C-alpha cells in the first residue's frame, strides 16, 4: 500500500525555538524536513541560508528536502549537499541549463528535484521525466508561507502523473503551498506522493496530532 510522504516546512516553524521544533518533528510520524531557501531575488523574500541549514542538519534525524528558490542554484549544489541535503530541488524558471543542473545534483549524491511555479506549464519538463527524481508543483506563488491553495494545481498534478506513467518513470510528485487537512485527500487522489505542510503543522494547536492526521489519509487511491 502506498503511504503519503509528509514533509513539514520549517519556514512555518518558530525560529526562536527552532531546535525544539525540529526535535518535535523528529519524534513524529513525518518523513522529511522541507527547507525553503529564498534569496530575495528569485522570490520576494529572504529566508535562511547555509549557516542555519548547518544547524538544522545537526539536529534533524529525518532527511532534509532542500528547496532552492534562488537564482543560479548551480553555484551552491555541492555546498548544500555537504551540509546534509538529501533532496535538492531547483526551479525550472531559474535554470537556463536545467538538464545539466539536474545531473549536477545527482552527481553530488543527492536526489534531484525540479520545481514549477503556478504559471509554468507541465509540458516544460517533458524532456526531464526520466532524469529527475522528483517534481515539485508549487500550488501558491513562491516566497511566503500561509497562502491559499491554487486549485488549478490539481489539473497539473494529474497531467504530470499521466506523463510519468507513460514513460514508466518512478519520479515522485511533491506539492507545496496551501496544503491542509481540508484538501490533502484531493491532492493525494490527483497523484501526489509528497505533501509539504507548513502552517497546517506548525500552526496547529497540536502539531503531532496534525502530522498523524496527514499520515492517516489513504494514499493508495487515484482518480487517474
């Protein structure tokens, strides 16, 4: 039976209690830590960079899923890998030589992810279906947490899932932005493998219960 993979986003955590927040997720049923790196150029916000990730890596006991929302990510692949990133995702909109960057990530020893902004059509990754390990569909405009889910993203998930099946690719589909318990089942049914949840986990009255609720959603169903 397929099980939903949950990646709580540290962007929504309490940075003043970051070690405690990470320890809480360590003891939960969550699978990854989703780490958003923003440069204030590719997206209109700045989050954190290498010094913070160095500490996150020391505390985290689950894989780091590092999402680079930055320009020229190819300059930093090896460094983020050395800091403990097990998945490194770059944006198609930020990579003029995307095929090369995907293979650079894989050569570093990390799994390679490719992210698409809400306005970017799925067709743009058609030639990478057998190269990338993961495709991240942004269901909000990147740069800030707590935004509302863009429901057209479900159509993009379904289209991408169909494309992956057609080429017999094992790449996973990840969704990031506005994911909550109210829409998680529909997102999973569309073909998603990994849910990134920020506010709906760290902003919950009982974050551990929220994680448990996400993980209890049946994932062996699809409307394809």
